[in-house]
């Protein structure tokens, strides 16, 4: 932290200026109000900066998490949101202890992209009522409240609210495009607040904010609702872990010389989310936008993130009356701009080019996020991604049939040889790919009617073998043994050997029927069949007597 303190302080100030309206807005969007967002930026930002594994990462409330928490606030109240955050922090600490950062990259990308798309649409829909000067009825669905707000605006328009929203939206989007280093969202909110106050516009405001940070208290804990909140807490845990690790990787790429510690990233996020509910804050995560601003502003150490938290705390302690005058319509414009930038159009187009299945997963996840709920969207998208991946993998499973004559040229051919009848030949079945419950019937069906005198089952190129396939393989072996054929097994790896032995397949084979390669199995089969298939020579005639 002593390497370049001036750069770090300047970067922290820049991030705080840009993050202040976002923290307030996401606190409001989560259902606990502006104060909860500010407290989260202070407490979670400070703890993650000190104990996290990415020095340049900025932690705070985010729009994606607000989408998850808003339904919890409506259904369970503030105690449900805070209890969910406590459970999330505990799970994140558990993930750090088991070093789960190595496996978080296995989350299907279409599911993540689809959820982010759906979350962006949900944020926009949530901000439609305040953007049009309408009150949101408690417990009403997001899409229904947006449609109702539009219908009410058509009947009784509130032009001041719409103009303030459009103004802050335009300034935020154009400013981010023209001069990304300047805090245009904060400037837009400040200008909208001045205009609304000077013109005495009848706009809904954030309202009174208590000064100072609340004393930590465990009184929020709703023990009777823990089981009902566990699915949402698990979803939050995955999202926070994934977003934080992705943000840390982005910070490494932007800085060029950093290398984050994934285990410590999860530990810092877990500790932050474990502590922030006691202060009345919402769940937090590493944020890509604020982290990118921090890196681009010249930050070199954790001092920048600590400066950001200190500036936000100063606002809570000193400038709360100024924040209370901010119009909700101005925050709506900033949040809509943020949600618009969340949509990665290039990534969605890339998914469409990869295949219809990938694009369908993203679209379905986004649609379910908007119309149903987050847990259903993530679970459905992940299940569909697993089915698609399983279908892609199992499509590679195949079997190749090779006939080998018992006598003559030992060179194998890929088709039946007209030189000998099937009963006088050796058939080699070369399996490749995964032999699973989805492929066992299709791949093993051609093996049952093989009429060869000897049957060799080569498993050298088999990548996976489950119980269904093993039992089907045992049925194949049993059928050929009962008709009197010579059956050999070759190319069995050690893990597959253990599974075959456990299910009794190796015990059903005759002694000496297991070989390392198919060539060894063919040679042994020829040695066994040659005395049977060879034609005995005629006895030499007796020499003439003299």
C-alpha cells in the first residue's frame, strides 16, 4: 500500500464517485432501501479489500444480486434478505475451504449469459414505474408492474419524471461512450437533483437517510425460514463466486501484472457477506464495472478499494441530507443505463453462431428469469445444458467391425472377406467414445448377431463406461460363450478393469481371455482356432520296395 499511495487514493475517489449512485440504486432495487446499499459498499468493500485474493477488485452491491433479493424482500421482508445474506456468506466460506474456485469455470456459459440478459431486462422492468412516476404495489410481479405503469402513464402522464429519467439515461450512456474515465452517472444524478429541487418538481425522492452506520445486531435472523431461503442462498453463492472470480480475472488482464488467488477471493467474499447482514446490508460481490474503473484509474494496491469504502462512509456520515433529495426517476435512468451495458450483444451473437442449442439455453434462461424466478431459470438452463452436452458427447460413441481370417494373410480388413465363411473368421469389435446408458443399446446392438468363430471386444478407445453399458457388455459376452465362440477382451484400462471386475464381467470370461492389445487377442484366437479350422495333411506314401 506504500508503493503509490497517491495513485491509489485518486483511483479510490474515482471509483467512489462512480459507484455512489449505483450503490444507492441497487440498495433500492434489492428492496431494503438506499441505506442498505451504502452500508454494503462500506462494510463488504472494506472486508473484501483486506481479506480478498484480488488486490484491485472492488466489492459492493450489484444489479444481478438485486434481482435475486427483490422477490425475497417482498415475500420474507428485510429479515429474509439479511438471513439469505448470512447463509450465502457461510456457503462462500465453505467453497473457499474446499478450493471450489477450481471448478467454478464449469458453470455453462449460456446459462450465465442468459441469466445476465434476463437480469438486465428485470432491472429495466423494475425501473419502469419510477421512470414514469408511478408507485409499485407491494408484492406485484415485475412484468405486471411495468405493464401497469405504462398503462397508467398513458392515462395520466407524468412528464417531469419521464424527462428526468431520459436525461440521466442519455448522459450516462453517452458519457460512458465518449469519456469513460469521467463519473457521468454521478454528474447526471447531481444535475437532475439540482434541476428537480430548483424547479420544485413533484417527484418521488429517496427520502430521509439515517446518518451513521448502524450498530451490528443479530436480531434480523429468521431461524424458521432458513430452509425456505436455502435455494436462493445457494443460487446467490454460485453467482457471487462466479462473478467475483470472473472480475478478478478481468482485473488481472487489465493490469497486466496481477495474478489473483481464487481461494482467497472466495474467502474474502464469504467473510464480507457473512458480516454485512449484521449491519443491515445486502449481499455483495466483486463488480466488473467498478473494478475496471479502479484499474484504469491507476490503482496498484488494496488502498484504492479501502479509499472507495471510506469515501462512501463519509457520504453516509456527512452528506446523507443531500442523498435524500435525489429523485427516484434519476436513479431509474442510471440503473437502466447500467442494465443496458450488462447485455453482452457480441457474446449472445457468438452463442447463436455456435449452434441453436446454445442460443436456446441462453434465451430460455433469460425468459424464465423474467417470467418465473431466478432459481427455476438457473436450474432449468443448467439441466438443458447438461442434456445438450451429454447428447454431444454420446454422439461420438461408435463401434467398428473388422473381420480377420484365421488362416492366410493376417492383415485385417474393414469388410467381410469373401475368401472364408463367417464361421471361419475372427471378428474384432473396436469400441470408441463413451459407453454410457445413452449409447449402450445403439453401440452394442450390432455386436449381438456377430457369427464369427472368435469375437474380440476391444475397449482401448473407450473414454467412459457406466453400469448400464457394463451389464450390456456382460450380456454380449454371455451370448457368444453360449453359442461356443471364443471371446476375448482387449484394451481395458485400469479404472474400467476395476468396474468390470466389480460387476463380475471378468469372472465370466474363460481364463486367459484378457489382453492388452487387440493384436495379442487376435494372435491368441488364431492359435486356438487353427487346429480346428486347418485341413490335416495326407500321410506320406510308403516308399516302393526293392
